[in-house]
């Protein structure tokens, strides 16, 4: 069916440099009736994680391996600041749709970015391989998203992702 509520936020390079680019979403979700504080917080954690992935690994093309050491962590954030300051044509587009069904309501978050994407098929296969170190995947926070969301789907070349999260039961 059709969503009973939707919001689209297109963040261009100037908006991505803002200190709180996701504030409009936080405000909208805070005003949503029938959603308790815990569900709102969980949802914003998911949106933040997805956004960070889109911005840092998609638009800015940063390598999260840098963050493996303390010095690297600092270098990563310096690189992030530089890349963001020099960004002239990147974007992240976020679409939120809320649906109601017999079990309550759920939100679908779609995010796409101007990045080159990544090999999401390979990464999802690794997620399901117990022999592989989960540390290798730390850069995208994917394990957190998989634990939190009802579904998480990457599309196209990996620069489009859709997550579904139940808000109320």
C-alpha cells in the first residue's frame, strides 16, 4: 500500500558540511505520534549509521581501515574534514516512508549517494561466513544495522541502501 507519511531530504555538498545535516529528520521523527522514545532513538541510530556510511565511504570514499589504530583514527577524521571541505558535487538523498499494517507501523529508509558504491554481494556473503573475522567489516557498521533492522538491502552498485524498521507492535 501507500505510506501514510513520507519525508525526503536531499543533502548537497553544502548541506553535508552542516554540523547537523540530519536535524530535519530527528525533528520530524520526534513529532511522529504513536512512536515511543526508545523506538525513535533506535531509528535515529539506524539513520545515523546509514548516513555515516553513505557520506564517509560513498561520497567521500574514505578507507575505514585507517581507524584501526589510535593515530589512524585521528588521521581518518582529518582526512574526512579535508574531503568534506573540498567536496563540490556530492550528495546524499534520504527518503523515509511510514507504513501501517495489522501489526502496527514500520519505517522504510532509502538512502542513495553520489559515491562509486562497493561490492555489497561479497560483503553480505562475508557477513554470513562464520570463519571470517567480523572486524574486517567494522568500517560500515553493517553488523549493527543487521541486528537492528528487520531488513537491510543494498541495490545497484552499492550506493543505494534500503532498511526497514518496525516502530510499534
